[in-house]
C-alpha cells in the first residue's frame, strides 16, 4: 500500500484548511495523499480569518505564502479599545516589523482565499487527489493499514488515516471520544461587507463587560470583516430565546459610536455558536490520527484554530517522513510533539477570552495593565509566535478555565 518511493500513502478525512495543509505537507515530502470531503464541493464556510506569524511560517515552508499574500492584508497594528468610550487601551505594531522578528507576517484574509491557495498547491504536486460527497461512517485498521467506509458504500484504504474533519469529527467519534463538544454562552454575529472609507489596516478589538467587537479588512482590503459577540443567559445556546438580535442591541446599548455603526452592518439573520473541548490525549490510535479541530477545538480569542491545525499538519508530515516504515510510531511521536503546545493554546485561549470580557473592578485593573505595556513589546506573544521555545503562560492551577462556559 506504500506510496511513491516507499513513502506511506495517506488518507485525509476532511477537505478544509487543516486537511489540505496536511495534504500539501505530506506531498512535499513525497507521500501520495487522498482527501475525502463530505460536502458536495470544497469550500470554506465563514469569512474572515487571522493568521499569526507561526501560521505564516508554515505557509512559507509549504511554498504558498506568496499566493496567500496576493489577497491577504498585512495589518499595520493590533489595537484594543474600551467598547464604551472608544479609548485606546493597548496597541502593538504589526506589519514588517513583526514579520522580521518572528519570520513571517501577521495576516488577515478571507478563509476561502487561504483554502484556494492550499488546494491549488496540493493538486499541483501531482501526488494529491480529492473526492467530494464522501461522508465517512466507519474506520477500521489492522497491522497492514487502515480503511474508511463512506455512506455511499465506497471504501478507501491507506497506510495512515488522518481525521481532519473538524469539530464534529466522524473519525474522532469512531476512535476516541463520542461526547458532545462544550458550547459557549457567547453568541456570535458576523458581518463581512464593503470596507467603509477611513477604516485603517488594523485588527481592532473593542472590549466590554461580557461582550466584544472585532473587525479587520480582508480580501485585499476591499472588505471589512466584523465579529460581535456577547454572553447571553436567556435560554439555552441555540434556542430561539438565546442571543437574539434584540438582546444584541440591548447588550451594546452603551457602546461608543464606532461600535454602534459596526452593529448596523452585521448579518442579523444568522447566529453562530462557539464550541471547544477540554484537552484530551489519544489523538494517535495506531494508524489513525486526529488533527486540528478534530483533536483540539478551541475558542476564537487567540485566533489560533487554523494556525494550530497547520502546525499539526507539518509536524505530522515530518514524523511520517522520518519513520516511513513505522507509521504507528510516527503518529505517536506526532502527538507527543503537538499535544503540549495545542493544549497550552486551548487553555490560554479560554483565559484571554475571560480577560477581554471582564467588567467592574476587573476591567479597571485589566485596562491599567494593558496601558502599562510598551507598544512594541512582543514578550507576551513570544510563546505563541516565536521559534525560541518560550514557555507558554500557565494560569494558576486552582483556576479552572473550563469551569465557566
């Protein structure tokens, strides 16, 4: 079953960003890859996406960064403001200064633009093929390989199966954990649309008591992506009474004018729920491995969901290339490398989200801390974006960031 040159043949379940980053990373190391996507076409759902320098380095390594930069925006800065007064609390310069420090730029883009670049890069290798309409319903393995079966009756075998099929991963459910992910009480409304005149090239975050608004330009700067979120305690998440547009405007009633203007451009016809899980080991199960949201779904607050999936992909490809005759050991090594890092991002994403949504005295102390930071001091981001192995922040052990959803 081995592919070209004795390299393992890889079957990837999931044709999203994680799946095609995996396909490209494996193909560039000489492996043949078959990607199965359950949807009738390969496309991304959603709009805006932020990629930190850690993800940018992956794109550079895989040879697609220049393609992505054709439509991406390199924001000049990241700024946090008070949602009620509009007062600036903190800023960090981005642009090429950040890129020089961390080896790649911070970019914002349309999700579809990134997927298109990864898909094009993958198919151009001649080692990747993709099939649509393939809903996986079964996974089996033995000493020689692994096989997935699909709802249409087809079966597909390979040396290795990678579950890159997202939050509600069929592969995860079949080999590791069939529990429901944890749903947040924070509802999300999005509003990508034409970019108003005068909006700067910046990632802008307005922080408030149990709410926030983020916006940034995408698609070559032509569009502005807006994301508003607030904590709703009316009914259960997903119910008709939870997180309604009426409550949105109630929660943001005291927000400053720029936030109010942004709210008027949101798509109020669609609410988005947010999910994650506690870190759980066991991504590698023999010849089957999980990747991205299938392994470690996380909240949106550090903008690392795609970036961590991309880091997974290059680590998995490297492990398989280093041990082409022993994929079981390779996948174990992949998990050993990636689990501590991804778990730290999961924890700190929760922690940062709680900090952004503080109110009262907590917000006063947070704002004082933000204003005390130097504008070009990237120390706090070194663990996330750097290559020097800076340790990740560790919230106190007594603080269970998963106790509050």
